[in-house]
C-alpha cells in the first residue's frame, strides 16, 4: 500500500516521499532575477523533509510576468542566478528542485499583493498584456491583445528556451503552468478563448497550444528531466473549463509523455464560486487519476492536516499531495506530519536534531 512517506518516481526522478511544496509566488524578484529573499526562502523550505520543491511561477518572457516582482528565465543572467540559488540549496539539502514555467497572459502587469494587486498602467511600470482573445480578466483590467499564430509559435519557442535554461541551471524537473487563469489556462477555457481558428472552439482546438508547448519542451529536454503540468480542474463557473475536459487533457498529456499532472482549480474569472473546506479540490485530482493509466497525480487545496494528507494517498485519490500555505506557515510540516503518523524521515539537518521532542530531556547537551 502506498503511504504518504513511501517513495515515488516521476519519470526517472525518484522522490523520498509524496509531499510536494507547490509553487508559491514571492513577488520579490528584481527584473526577473532571484534575490537574497529567494535564497533564504527556498533554502528554508529545502530542509523541510518534503519529497519535492517546486520553485514559483517563472516567466518565459518579460511580458509573461504576473507582477514586476516575478522570477524570469529569459536571459543568461537569470540562468546563472538560478544556478547559484540551486547550488546554495544543494549545499544543505538533497531535495529535488523543480521550476514552474509560465506566462501570465491577460492577468499580467499587476501590482504585488501587498500593494493592492490591481492592474499597473504603462506609466506605473506595467506593460501590455496578451491572451487568446481580446477579453479582459475583469472590468478593471486592460483589454489584452489577441495572439496571432506567429505569436503562439514565438511563445512556444520561449517556453522551450526557458526550459533549456532551467535544465542547465540545475533544476531536476519542469512544471508547465496551465492553471489559475494564466495564459495556457486561458486557451483551455471556453470563457476566455473565443478564437475561430485552430486554437479555439472545440476541446481539441483549445488544448492545442498547451499540448504544443508540452510537446516542444519535452522534446527539447533530456529524458531524465520529468516534465509535467499544473492545471485547474475546473473554472468553478458554469460554462467554463470543467473536470471532464481536464480528464481528457490528462489523458493526452500522459500519451505525450507527461511525468505528472498537478490538479488545482479556479483563477480564470472573478465570477467563480468556490466553497472552501479542507481538501476542497481533492475530488478534482481523484477524477483525473481515474482517467489516466499510471501518470502520477498531485492533489492540492487546503490539505493542512497529516491525517487528511495520508488518507488521500492511502485511499488512492491521488499519488502525491501538495502543501502550500500550510508549509509557509509551518516550514517543518513534513517533520510534524511524520511524528503525528509515527514515521521517521531522513534529511533532518544535524544542527536541528536536538529540537525533536524525544530529545528535549537533553536540553542543554
């Protein structure tokens, strides 16, 4: 029986357990460059005991950033700085580190969350945004330019180049961001994709660009580098992208060589209706898992308690669980989960061993 702390393989990459630290944007880059914050933040999470660490959404071009503080991988300087960050992490942890590559689409050019998150005008350091169709995210957002087929080909090449930079920098896996209302998700959803060419209309056409990007990235990287995709399992809105369509995408992704699929939800429209509760998106991961043969499925969404995480794996609802905000709140979540479930895990820094509860009797030794 698979358990939360049993190993699993993503392609040729073996993970020590099934706990994933998902991408969580820090909005703290300098023109796409990792900063000391990223060294501290990811170094901190790297000693958590999780099986996989996925670095936040990293833009494949300047206009693909969500905010001016987003990471990038579109030039040599970025590549070298990502490499330095990964070398720093590797000095203290053996955790495999992946990167999420994405493009913000119509949800780009916004202020950081603590600055209001609203759209930035060109005079405020913002930029023009693009999308499958000239439909804004909401009434306050700018109307994006609709991408031409030449633009789509150019962006496919940008994803490939960024993925090659990621591999040279030392990342062990690549996740393509097709969730939360950003560009690849915008192509998938009939709410944001009103195109009348080969990239719009039918499900087959709406999946074309995300699958095109996946195929190009997969072909460009060595087979030892797993490539997967993060998706929204539903738009949580009538008439939008739904879990049945997502299951078809998962099947196509598996057939194309996908190493994993990471099932989240929402983000495409402010009209979404979400009822938050522990594990509220797990049913989406379960539906996708039932649709694929053997491609690992990652569940995410308010998975905060060890017993809930373990139950998702043991009952076969998903193969892995991602713990996001809970991990930021408690960066030792895997240690505490292991203790709660009566399991021992490797990888605890020797400098921290004396903090384990059973060692507290030797407090001053």
